[in-house]
C-alpha cells in the first residue's frame, strides 16, 4: 500500500509517492513538535538577517514573519494540525506558512538546511530546559537548607558499610546532599556554556554560498557565538550527551537520597516520617504507608542512565556529517529532561513534609558505640600511639557488649581496666553531643559548622 501522493519539499528527484510505512517510520513530528516554538524563533531571526543582507526584500520578510507569528499563535491555541506525511516540525511549519502566505513562504529556507535548523532548535530548547532544571535544583537546595538549619544540632548515627560509625548531626547529613546538588548545578551551567553556540548557517554540511550574517542571528537568539566548522556543527550532539550525563548524575544523587529516605522511614529505623499527601497505601494491608515517591525516583534513575547510553550508541559509529541516525537523539533527550524535572519537583514538594524523630536518631547513635573513635583520639592525646589506642578501644567495646552497656555508661574504674591514662574527663568525649561538637572545623559535623555551612551555601545558590 502506498500513501496518497504528497508534495514533499525534496520530492523533485522522485518518481513514485512515498510508501505509507516509510512516511510513518521516518516521521518525527509526533515528538519533535515540542520544538515548534524554537523552530519559529530561529526562522524569524534567520528571515530578518536575510532581509538585512538583501537576500530577501523587506516586504517578503515582513510577510513571512507575520505568517510565522500567526502559526505560533495557532500552535499555542492547539489549533495547528500536525501531519505525519510532512515528516517533522520544520516541514509542517513551512508547509503551513506557504499555505498561509503563498509562494513567498518558500523563500524561508534560503541559505539553510534542516540539518543546521534542527541543531539550532535543539540547542535553543535545551538551553531553556537547563535553566528550568537549575531553578528546580535551587528549590530543592533551599528546602534542604531549611531542614538543615532546623536540625543543626540533631544527633544521628553516621554510617559506613551501613554500620553505625560515628555520631553526626542530621543537618550535616542533609548538607552532604546539598553539596551533591550544588555540583549538579555547576555541571549544567558548564554544559549550557558549551552548547550556546549557533550552528545555523552551516546549511547541510558545507556552509552556504549566500552572503549571510551568522553573528547577527546568534545575537538575536541569545547565543554567545557561532560554531566554527560546518561539518561538526550539523552532526554534533555532544551537548545532548553531556546534558544526559549531567542528568544521570542528578538522578544518581536523587536515588541515593531516596534510598536513605526509604530506610529512614522504615518502622525498623523510624528516623523520619513523610506527609500523608506524599505517600501511598497498600491494596491489601491497611496499616501500610509507603514511600512510593522516593522508590519511584530510585527506579526512574535507570531510565535516565538508559537515555545516556542510547545517545552514546546513536553517535558511536557515525561518519561526518549529518546522518538520519540523529533523528533518534530527541526522544531519549526529551525523556531525560522530563524525568529529571519531575523528580526534582517531587523532592521540592516532599522535603517540607518530612518530620524527624530526634529521640529515635539519638538512641540509634548511642547504641552503636559511635564514640569509639573519640575514645581512641582521647588516648592518643594522652600519650598512646593510635594503633595501641585502637586495640584498647576494641577491647573496651567488647567488654561493653558483654555487659550490655554503651561506652558512655561504663564507669571510670571499668574504663581504667583497659588503660591507666583514662581520667574523669573522658566522659566529655564519650557523650554524643561532645563528640559532634569536637568536629569544629570547616567540613565538620559540629552544629556551629553546620550553621556556617548553611550561610556559605545560601550565597552559592543563585
């Protein structure tokens, strides 16, 4: 079965109509129509430049721009008809323009190709999406800082290997998350700088013979400059890959946050609770309150990793310049963008609903011999080598386990069985509050340092 004969902008070379399957298989308009706003924006800047360099008359340029603006209004109003037979967003808009303004609309494509056109559209689109994602990161960061300030002195166990290691403050723990997101913000900022060059004017692959002014178009569209090699400009998707790598790191961080929240909310741990409006229940177990949002974010991380791998695979064996393989860049890029935005939005809404069980955290920190390292440091300060101190503390912990005590509840005579250098002042380091307060340096867990770190981070969040 073949499709009805449709005039294609490239159809002059062909003697048979396009097969219906080929139209459907090669079409991208079902998903690249989200680029319509940027396609029209780029076209208007291109037409104004063509008029300024006398390639188009002022009257023709004005008519084309008016037609494009009317099409944009139709798209915004949901009144534009997208046709698969016209393949993509570019051809749909151009065909609508010709229908609206007549043959003058056919002059729109002078001095450019769909190759440099799509490369421009994606950069314009991704630039705006990066800005939105950075805003969402900042919202999550601000919520983390609010929580950290509330819990600058809330003591919890710090873990290595999921075993209680040393006491930390919950505020300090939350600021570790903030540091990760701050790096994510920086990576996106760097990615945005590298993508913000205009490829339009590279045409199909070799540039154009028309006397165009690429710098004018770049300035009109807010680009920092123009690409320097036409072959690279039309086939480059590094910026999409770089964004997807940054998006994967964001999702990895959110997944780590989610894993901890799921554990903390478990009744066996009971460190936190999340608001009912941000949790779900079970269809069979009426007592259940499930942290489904963190679990879903943890699960969605894999799909963003997959988007990155798909982009890398699309590009891995392509010769210069543009190849149709590049049509496959959009769905995975769009998916990565949409997923990251949703997950950041979820965290910005979820974090303010978190309530913290300070007593449960404190009890867990006290039960895990979390001040053992503090005792070792105390012994070193009083003359033992660290290795000898390590052995002494190990034996002390074993004694405490046998007598079902924590270190702070051992008596001074009991402690002195293991080292004669231990004096009454040892209890100041065995208490949890003393332990965290002693880490009073930049990057440490002391409440004073948590408050100072919050001030620094507030200045860094833009």
